[in-house]
C-alpha cells in the first residue's frame, strides 16, 4: 500500500532561471476608421459621449441617461475614454470618492460624427418622417456635405476616386 503523498512524483522541476513572458505585439492600425473604432467603437461608448455633450454629469446621472447599461460596464467605458483623453473626471467628493465626467475638446469633436450616425440611423428607421437634425430658424432638415476649401466646391460621397485619407 502506498504511503502518504509527498508531492515529489508530480511536481514539475523548478528552474532557477527567470523566465519572461513573450512580448505582446499589437498590430498596426491600417486606416483612420480603425483608429477611431479602436478608441470609441463599442456598444455604449458613443451613447456615453452623446450623454456628455450637454455638459458634465455624475455617474448616477449617466446611469439614468443610458438605460440598460450595467454599472460595471459604465465604469469600464469611463476609464477607457479617460485613457483615450476623450473625457476627464473631476472629483466632487473625497469621502467617498465621487467624480463628475466631462468631455475634452477632443471628445466634443465627436459631435459631428454622432450627428451623421444619428441621421443615418433615422433615415433607415422605417418611420414615415424620420427625426433628423433640423434648422431651428426655419425647420428644414439639415444635410451634411463635404467641402473642399481649396477647390471651393462640394465633394459628393459617391466621388470615391476624389477621396483619400492621408
């Protein structure tokens, strides 16, 4: 009958040489769109940016503004956007630590992209009169256009031969 287990038969041999894990390689981003989606391209991030366009908000206010988001997901997105310098957190209470979140100038620059995405979504909503952006003075729906300041002419989205990210 075997004696009590002493671990000697199955323990791996220990080496005195320190091992370093292999370095992780991050693939280079190949396009400006990849760069943008790496920073703000997940389910809740753009909605969070939209919620902050009106000004600073506290964590619980953001939870109310984004129905369905879990608190841990909101916390992760806020930390990610702060690392990306899209927003900043300002403490308003030290005990317990509480913060208000505000867009940086870089974060506010996303407003135009959000408007374009919202218009695209409205156009495909299936509603008979989709809610898009309207000019407050006359009520006319707005249209987004690309414009070349050098040539002084609009550039159509279908002119793919004339468009290139540099």
